[in-house]
């Protein structure tokens, strides 16, 4: 289900690995995400927190949908702002050329820092 939610945002396994590496403290291979999708890798709270941040879903809600035990909110890692997930969701509507143009613009803005 989690991998399907990523696919709905046009994030395949290799794309997911890159996005998670950029936006979360997790650096996992595309193969690990395949293992998650096939149920061969157990979900941890940290792993689920990464999915919550990228998908823009509250961690407690995602844990409930994933069938995990109710989580103690005080022990949960901080989530990234929902803006990132909203940006990923909005990017799915753009063409490849539009995404490349946005990337060039972002890189040029980073040169000013």
C-alpha cells in the first residue's frame, strides 16, 4: 500500500530512494523499497516516519492504515513540513520539460546562497 501511495505521486522505487535520501535522514536502496512493497521488510517507526513525511500523511494515521500498533505521539520523530509532500504531489502534473526547467531554476537560485 505504501509503495502504491508513492506510485500515485509518480515515484517508482529508484525515485523513492532519491526523494527519501534528500528529504529524510534515510538513505536506502531501491531494492529496500521493493522489499517493503513485497512485505519482505518490516516497517519500523523511523521508516514509517519517512513515508509520512514524503507522502504528507500524519504518522499516526499512516501507522493505523499500515496496521501497526497505536503509536505514542510523544515518542514519534518530528515530521517534515507538509509543503514537501504537497510539492511532490503537484509535480506529478508537470511535463518532463517543465520539471527540468524548475530544476534549472532551483539550481540557479542555490548558486546565490
